[in-house]
């Protein structure tokens, strides 16, 4: 395994923290982050990583250098394609470089976020590759908790909800995991997408109890309560998701849309229209923006 002064879970915390923020952004903020960076054909960067023997000391060192370049390109320069190329090279040089494998998985997820936001080519979304590299990271470092969380996210995106729950539930019970709100939040999301509202609400409530400022947790709780037809509680959850002054939370376009829906359902048309105006001001071109425009048109 590549030499390192810290274990993989420690070395990658800054990467995971950044991704958790980017992942929580709404479509317009993701759009600003992603627009203009999807240029080179992704097929050129998707070569597999053949099985190989233990890396030599020189290859392990070069692998960490490639990882550092990839991390800088992704986090500091917003160049995910170039970062992916270097990340894949890092794993090729040392297939026990768990940090690099995890980073590759996260970058693949970014392409999927772009497609989901309506600003990227759906053909660029390679969820099987994201899953493969997340699992690779865990094999390389079985204690890599952030990679397990990422795997759970990928499995939800792949609609493998039962598998996602099996990955995420033990993580919520792991006292050593330093981001319990993410594990509970993603477990709740898995249950929500699976249609299991009661365990979804329980997990999401635990998520925001662990981190009250976790706006995505509040937003998903709002979705679950809305589906349960508890509109008053759903409005409160959506409002909590928008209560912080953090830019990423204020830009959670889907939360403005969700609160507008429940306010319309509660007969508060004026308040709903105000939320829709905020939603449209963020970005009219995203999927959420188009949904806001449609709802506003139907209310006028």
C-alpha cells in the first residue's frame, strides 16, 4: 500500500468534506460549478485498472503524486475530467491507493450530478464505474468509512435501495464515524426513494439531530413528510432547510420548490408564489427551475 503519514480515512477528510458540501448544493449551484468544464470525451478517460501485484515503493510514491494532482484539479480548479485522468493513473500505479480510488468514484458522481441538474450529458453519467471504484477503495482499506458512505450514495442513485441500506445502516451504528449526519441522512434518503416513509422519517430526524445545520437532511425530511401528506410538518422542515444563511443552503432550489408546493396545498397561495419567485431567480434553466415555472403558471 502507498506510504502515508495518515490512514486513508484521515487523509481524505478534506476531499469528503468538500464533496459533501458540493453534493448538498441545489441544481443552480451545481450548474455554476459544472458548466463549462465538461469538454473532453469521457470515453478517453475510462480505461479499466487491471489486477496487478503490490506496487513498488517508486510506483506507490508516484501514485500519491498523481492523487495529489487529481485532488487539486478537482477541488481547487474545477477540472473534473483532468482530475479523473490523474486519479485513474494513481489507481493504475498502486491499486491499494484507497484515497485515489475513492476520489475517482466521487468524480464519476459529479458527472451524474451534472446530468441530474440538466447541465451535463446523461451519457457521461457512469454509475457502474462510481460503484466499482467505491468498492475498490473499501477493499484497499476496509476501515475507510467515507468510502462506505459514498458507496451507499451510489447504490441509491442506482436504485439498489436494499443494498444501500445494508451499507449505510452499519455506518450509522459506527461510533468511530465522524460524520453521522451523512450516514443517517443517506440512510433516510435510501428509505425515502424505496418508498418506506416511516424509517425514512426516523433516519432523517436522527440526521438533523446529529447536525442541526444539515440543510439537505431537513429538505429530505420535508419530502418524506410531504409524501406522508403532513403538509404542516413538511413546510416546517423545508423552512428549516432554508433557514441558514449558508450560500449552499439558500441555493437549495428544490427546497424553495418543495415549500411552494406545500404552501399551495395549505391554501397559502401568496407565500407559495413568493417561494417560486425565489426559485426562479436562482436559475430558470434547471429541472427544478422549470418545475417552479410550471407550478407558478398553473397557479396564475
